[in-house]
């Protein structure tokens, strides 16, 4: 399990607001504040594995995300592909979406060149809200406003290190509910 921390010398009210926004613990000291991020703060049930899959275009990025998950102590199930040989993205998107749909996975991660193919495929499953994200803000909004349960990453359009940041935000952002809950309830056919 990896613990992150950040020292800050800022007003206490700003520290509390940061902690609420980013779901982190707060430990106070006299001269400074230490903010500790804990993976157990995830809104997802991380006792279940995270389902991950990709096609050939997403393979390298998937391997980076697997290393990230391992570093965070998060259990995952890799649905492939397992090399860079050309494959068909639905063969990997359907099993990931099914695992999330059936409650066998906490959430899902899908990757392909543009993320369009895997998102379209995953969204054919009832109860799946697969969101294409190419930045941290989109990953945060996908969770807060859409209660997304599968993160779809366009591997050909994401810089090194950005996918891990998006995953961290996605994994640790809660659904806001409220007016957004009414909208999400109207999605299913």
C-alpha cells in the first residue's frame, strides 16, 4: 500500500476543504498540516478487483496502469490483451463490462487507440456508464456528475503519466448525487 503526503503551510480552512474534495485524512501539527491520502477512502468497494482490459493500441498504457494499481495495493483482474498483436477491442471490452455489470469488479478500466470503440461496446451493457477521459478533470467529472463505473482511456492521445493521474482521480472521486442522480437514473433503456 502506498501512502502519499503533502506538507502545506496554508490556512486551516483551505486544508479542510482540500481534504473533503480529495477524500483524504487530515493530521494536524502545530506549524504545519500533513495531508495523508489513503486508498481505503475510495468510493468503490476495493475488496473487489478492478477489471482492466485493452486492445493492442492500449497494451503499453495498460501495463503502466497495472504497475500503478500494484503500487497502490489495489487488486485487479487483467482481461487482456497480453501483447501488442492486433486484436478486436470488443473481445476485451465485453468481459470487463460484464464483470462490472455483474458486481464481480469494483469498477473497470478500458483502453484502445481512441477509447471510442471500447466505450461504445461497454455502454451496450445495462448499468454500465463508460466514460472516455483524456484528462484529470474529465475523470473527476465523469465520477461526480455521471457516476461512471468504467474509465475509458484513449491510449494514443494520452501522455506518459497522465493515465495514472486520471485513474487516481477516478478511483478516489465520489458521485455527487443530487440533481445528477435524477439524470443518471434516466440513462437506462
